[in-house]
């Protein structure tokens, strides 16, 4: 069973964290789809803190004798899931950045070629143009 102090601390921290994530979404500092993982994790931890019976059952299932240790193990597992998820997102974004940078380079080169093709025609005096 969680101690009352730990239970209250977990509830307060989860509520504060939920409010912080909502404010970040509201101020467009974080995209909604990326905040969903944070919100889901925080809601799960909040449920475990509010209803310690769930935590007792889960801790027995996973073979942890002290429920507070199970709470921190679940918290650590959630953090690892978020790290993996965000690593995948960052890797995907990095590949997209490289691809877009290459496309920009090709387009800039094409613009230079077109500008150099147009420039000689501008150098011809107006009376000599056909």
C-alpha cells in the first residue's frame, strides 16, 4: 500500500503535470499528437495514485512486494516508452530534414541554371533582339 504522503505527492505532481501539458498545448508550444503520450502516461499514474488497490493488484501480478516500488517501476517503464517514442519521432524528422535539404539544394541549383540562361538574353541590346 502507498503511504498517504506518497499518494498525495503523486496526485499533486500528476495534476500539476497535466495542467502544464494542457498549457503547453494551449500556447502551441507542443503539438497535440505529441502531448497525447504525456497525457496518457500522467492519467495512468494518476489513476494508480488515486486508487492504490489497482497498484496493489498490479504489484502482485508482477511480483513486487512493495506497491510503492511497483509505482516507481511503472513510472520508469512509462519514461522508457516515451523515450523510445520520441527517439523514433526525432529520427523520422531528421530523415525528413535531410531529404528536404537535398531538395532545396537541387532547386537552388536549377534556379541558378535558369538565371544564367536568362542573363545572356538580357545582355543583348534591344535593337538586336529577334
